[in-house]
């Protein structure tokens, strides 16, 4: 019976939250990157209050906190559960019109009759797993924002359940809803002291029952090349063409160590932009690796490639600056093996087989783990995120509430 209640409540919530625009943007160092995220933050704060849950809304930083004190347990270890408010900037994220397809019968789904937008079952084989389920869909012109509002819907439903059932035992639960995950916010404005948890979980990611306890180590490199421009007619022995040097630098990157040739636990270099003329060139690239030592070597090699060019020229024309972005949370989480053990037990108790693979990206949990809140990531259960064919199976959200019930009663 519980399950039906979760089904109805998570669905109703996702429809409501998805309709609120919360798209973040790649910005200029301002946090939060967009004001609209506050619309959902305020809504969640008010809903928590209406449920009788102690809550706080840090409007300036756009972070919502909620606390459910421990009940009927001898021992307590406060647990943080964290989801993000924003949706990805990749596709249109405003004017979202979510709707529910009841008992998906299989086959293609017409998302938008008048514009002829169809999600073809042949293009999205993951649809076949959800035959017979209610699906929350888009109208084919925007993303859905199930990433990460499917998680918010599950967390708010969990809060409602415990608020309505004070007789049930559970640990102290510290909820947090944070902005700008999609644009590298790394939950920077989440106040861990105020949150008051010892350990936590982020809820983000696709496929129900999956979790991650490994992320990339990540850095961004800025290569600046200074040339010497003169008229080409009289350039002999004088001109130093920064564009040529940029080409030389790029050619020294190992050909197979690029995203298009990498998978699993393999790292890579990814050149994200090149701007070059004779006088000046700039290359931006990101460096990714799961292994800490290999990650360092990768960065050192960039200095070696630059050094070789400088040596040949007899002067420093190529400079490499490296900015650290985030680190593999596995380094921290390996010191807290019970976090993954508890999570796997909770997923099993909800009737699923836990599945995990190293996440070829970063999560807010990577940063939080290094700030002192060890934080694996549990899937939110959405599919096809960051696109117009995003959808959320309602039973996946309901199941996540069940997983969280098992997780918080331990
Ligand atoms: Zn997300």
C-alpha cells in the first residue's frame, strides 16, 4: 500500500517541480548562476514548513535545508540527503510541460502531435524496460528536468512520510537542495556545519538501483602561446607563429588518450577550445583520470610537451597553467566502507540488485567528500537526461523512496 502512496505523491510532485524553470548557465563566477532557481527553492522551503518539518532557506546562496530529528533509535548517525535544484543548460529548459503516459504499452511515443515529435523505441532501447509503467514525459520541445527533480520528489515524499508517521524509527535526516550542479557548482554554498550530518548521499544519475562511489580526478589546463608577428614578406628568421606552435602542441597529445577512444576506467585529454593567430594562441583542455598517480602524470606531461617546444625555440613561448577541478571521491569513500554497504543493503531490501560503475564525470559528492562529508551518489531514476527525450518512470521514484526508508532506518 505504501508503494501506491509513494507512486501518487512522487508523480504529483515531479509534475509540479518540473514546471518551475530552474535552468542554470555557464557563468561569470556569480553563484547561483540564475535567479530562477530560487523559485523552486522557495517552493520547497514552504512545502517542508507545511509538512511540519524544521527548515531553513538561505535565499542569498539559494540553498534549502530541512531536518527530521532521529526517532526511536538507540544510536544515531545523522545522514544528509542532497539533490540539486537546477536543470542542464544544454537544451531549452523553460516552458516545460510535463505530462504522464499511463501504463506505457511499448513502441514509439508521440510526444507532440502538432509538431510531429516522436520518441522512437528503436532509438531509445531503454524504453522497453518500462512497459506497463506510468512515464512522466516532455512535449518534445524541452528537457524534463527529472535530473534532478525526480530526486527532489522522492526526498520530499520521504519527508512527508516520516512527518505523517512519527511512530516509525529513523536516523536524523538532514535534507539539502542546492543550486548549479550542472555547471560545476560543486555544492560550494552548502553550509556543512549548519547541515549537521556526519555522512551523506547525493541523489542524482540515471537508471534505478545504480550508485557511484568513484568519480574522475579532474583538472583544466590553459595553454598560452606568445608569437611574434611581422609582415610575411620579410618574416624570414623573425616570425614566430603562435598558431603553428599551437598545432605542434596539439600534435604532441597522445592520439588514443581522447574521450572518443576511452571508456571504463580509462582517462583522457579533451581539447575544448583552440583560438590561434600568429601573435597569440590559447588552448583549453581538460584532463581526466580515475587513478591519482596517473592523473598527476597526465598533468606533468603537458608541461613536458610545452617544455620541448620552448627548448627548441630557446625561449619561453608556451606556458601551461593548470586549475584543479575535483577529485575522485573513491579516495575518501574507501575509508568509509559502511556507506556503500548500507546503500547496497537498502537497495536489496527494496527488492533490487545494486549496480555500480565508476562515474566518468564529477558529482557534487566528489567535492563534498573532500570537504568532510563523505557522499556516494544514488541514482535518481531518470532516463535520457539533458535532452528533449528525457523521461522518468514513476515507479522508479516510488522505489527510491523505499530505498531511502531502508537506508534511514539503519
Ligand atoms: Zn543531475
